[in-house]
C-alpha cells in the first residue's frame, strides 16, 4: 500500500503505518494466505472484504469493535486485537 500511494515528494513512514493498521495488515495477510491455499473467500467467507476494511478503524485508539465473529485465528500478534470484543464476552 505504501508503494502504491507514495509520491516523489511524500512517502509514508512504514513503521508508523504498520503500527496504526496492524490488525488490518495481519487480517489481510491471513486472507491472502487462505486464498493462496485454495480457499474460495467469496463463497466461504464473503464478509472478509468488509471485515478487512473495518479493522482500519482501529487506528483510532478510542475505537473498539463489537463483533459476533471470532478473529483470534486471523489476528494473533496485533496489539489492536484486544479492542476486538466478541459478543459472547459480554454475557
């Protein structure tokens, strides 16, 4: 993404980008690995594209995502994973 949107006069800081969007990057990497392994994401996990976009909101440290889905197998290392709250954890 950084290479795609950089210009000659401006190049985003790669470390800052990774820090701010770590959950989205990790989830995107997971989706790419699953697709390369032969999984049909459009058929088996149609929400993957919307989920990926939602994780970009976690760049704001005050935002938490409440979800019914379990992303623990897709997002393991991102510090933002603690702000992805499952509905079952509220019961």
